[in-house]
C-alpha cells in the first residue's frame, strides 16, 4: 500500500473526514467513497480502520464494499476495460472478444496487468446493443468488434504512456 509515512498521512486524512462526516445522516457510503479516493481501493486494512473509527462491525463494511460495484478491494489499472456480456453482445460472440483481451493483456477478467495499466472486467449490458459486441475503455466505446481488432485498440492506450 505504500511506505509508512505516506500511509499515516492517508489514514490521518481519512480519520479527519470520518470525524466530520459522522455528524451527518448515512455516513458510511461517503466515508467509503472518500477512503477509496485516498487509497485507490478498499483493502482489508482500510476497511478495518473504517470499522474501528465508526464502531461498525467489519462485516458491515465488507458487505457494502462487495455489494456495490463502485468499490474495489484491490487497486484498478489506469484504464478499465469493460467487456459487455449482455444478451446482444453475448450472441454476437463477446466471449471471443473477452478471450482476445485476456490473451493480449495476459490477465483474466477481474484482473489488473502487472504494470497497473489495464483492468479487465466482464460487465452487464452497456446499452450499445446495436453495436454488439462492445467494449468500453474508460469512457470510450468500441463496437462491432472482432478478436483481431483488439491488439490495435490496446496499442492506442499503450502508446499514450
């Protein structure tokens, strides 16, 4: 998670935010969002800290963190790739696109590349059924894909580095 001095600064920032936010109704979600902004994810140590500071059972923190897709237990890559696995995309062979991405990135769905550049996720419908099969990288949609399109698309993001 980083060196000790950096971590202490982050935990101090989170502690201050918790103190302010606890006075408001429904503080858990905003506190977890702030923690994820500070740390980049919600690893066990951060969940435990929130639990202790808020005097809420750890199981409640973990339950919220795993229920809502906006929370990540591990850091995500700089670019998040969502492969639509909704019905229209699935019928149009989205699985072959997911496999091509896995091969190109050398990671499985849910994984992040060792260089932390990409996180690969299988998602539900992205709402672009007419363009099936579809992927979304950050906020950019790519549609009517074939597996052979994947290296070129990924290359665009690698070249930006």
